[in-house]
């Protein structure tokens, strides 16, 4: 039986979202070698109308069938098998796909972690089974213990890894607990069209930039290492500030990103007190954005991460040329494989210049108020870390490079170094 939407079965809802994610990236073919443990995968992928199912009883034959199929279509074919030595029979085809650069996504059902290594039947060590022959490998959470959105992102990442410039096989190991049958009808999730605001992260090439026309409530988050070397990072920051000036959106970036004391065009807004502002929930809710552009690695500032997790903007674009998928919060809705500086520059070129942006002015007002409050508090205190980082930053010669350890020192820099001062 099959239904038309999520049916309240946490296992099958996750797999249904995964199936939709595959279809969203153009996957059309699934090669299934039936088995008991793989029932949720086989049944749900078969139920997805956008996917064609091919039944191959022998896993070795199935592997080469999928290899030839993907070689012909240029799209990754998906392999599905049960646990144990069934997965090992895919190895010859996986190695062939590796050396030939043929896209392939291998989904192996597995016992849940508590049954591994205890003599459970039809159980081998499947984690990393194909070694260095795969472009990406993941031992997924037990189905039903993660969200459909996360499963959709896993599908998107698998297709990107399998079909990128250095395409090849991908291995997703699926731990599944009994009962393996669906609670009711098998859910079917409709694939989102490319570039939509669905909660799956659509992947776009460099020419497919989001349309920012009419978007007022936006923000630009600049993380560290957005480009190789400090000069490259500086260019990214300059382009982010250019986009800020054109849109009225604030630029959020801790000191290690290079944003804090960077120079930008008139109208650009750098936020120095995001850790204080966004850590206060009433203010964080007031400043909840509709669109966020992210460049660089994940921000160090925890309140920024929690702000995005709690308020989940409808569109979060991750500009990620290396395709590292730094999104542990699973908030990204659009993955852009492009050069960050170039992408920001093109976005600024097409954005509308704001006129008396209330959104920008409110961010600026609150950031100034937080700076004054922090400065007043520190002026009465002893020379502890909160005050010391600002004193050190102000005493440095222009264009100095500071090496900062992780944990609290980098957080102190973020929380207590103002925008003003030596660069």
C-alpha cells in the first residue's frame, strides 16, 4: 500500500523524505536486491513515483547493472540491499565505479548499533565497508531517530558527492530496528522543484543565484576560512559589506572572519555584538530574518547558530565551493557551489539599493546599545579576560595578525572586541 504524504511513522517518514531528496536532484533509478532488513528502504523508494525500481535478486549482478545504468544516463543509480554479506557483494562494482568516475549511491541496511558485535545474525562490520573507493561514506542515525529534513539533506549531499567534478560511488549505511513493516500506508513525499523554499537544500551552480528582490529581512553571515589565505578572506569580507550596503542587511562575523574591523562602503553594517543580542531571546525573535546568505565555515558564535536553529529562515543559502556542507544545524535550504567573493559580488550587482531601511536601522540601534552597555559594565570591572581582549586588540599595531586558541579565548574576542580600533 502507498499513501500520499507522511503518515506518522517516524521510520518510513524519514525514508520517504530521503526518496524525495533523491528525486529533487534528478535521480531516476533504484536497483533493489530484496531482503528483510532493507524493507523500509525498498518499499518506500519503490513507492516514490519519480523513481523507477529495478529488481535484481543477486547483489553482485545488481551492482554491475547499476554501474552500466549510471554510465549510460550520467546520473547516479541507487543500490539497495539488506545487511550482512549482501553489502560485500557490491564491492566489485563499487571499485569499478570508483576508478571510472561513475556516479552511484549504495544504501545498505544494517543492524542498529546495540546489535553489532554481539553475534546477531546476518551482521558484519559495514561501516566504511568500501574504504577509499567512495567519495562520501556515512553511518547514518537509526531511521526514526533523525528528522525528515536531515534525511533530505543526506540525499542531496549524496547526489552532489556522487555526481560532482570527481564523481563516483557514495555509501550510506542505514541502521534499522524492528519492526520493519510500516505502521500504515507507505508515505510518499512530493519532491520540491529546484530552487524552491522547501526544506531540502537545492544545489545550484554559479549562475543560479537567489532573487533578492523585495527581501527586507535578510542577513549575511561570514564564517572563517571563506577563502584561502587572509588576502582571499579579506576580499570575501569586502564583497559581503558591498552586499550589505546594497540591501540594508547586517553582516555578522566574529573577529576570526575578518569582519569586525573591516572597511566597507557607505551604508554597510557590521554587527559586533551578535553574541549579546542574539543570546537574548526577545531580541533574537525580533531580528529573525527571512533570508540568510552564509559564506565560510560554521560561525564560532553559538548564539548565532542557535538563532538560526530556533527561528529557521525560509531561505538559507550556503555558498560552499569546496562542497564541505558545514551545516550541523541543518538549516540550509540552498547549497551554492560557487566562489564566495564572486557570488556575493553578483548578488550585490542585482540587489536593489535600500531606502531608509527600518530593518537595517533597528540592527544598528541595538548593536550600538549593546556596545554601550558592555563598555559601561567593563569600565567598572577588573582586568579579566572580558576587558583584557579589548585592551590587547586596541594596543596592536595596524594590520597585526593575532593567533587565538579555541574555547573561551576566541569567544571572548567575539563578545568583547568592538568594531572601532586598529584593523
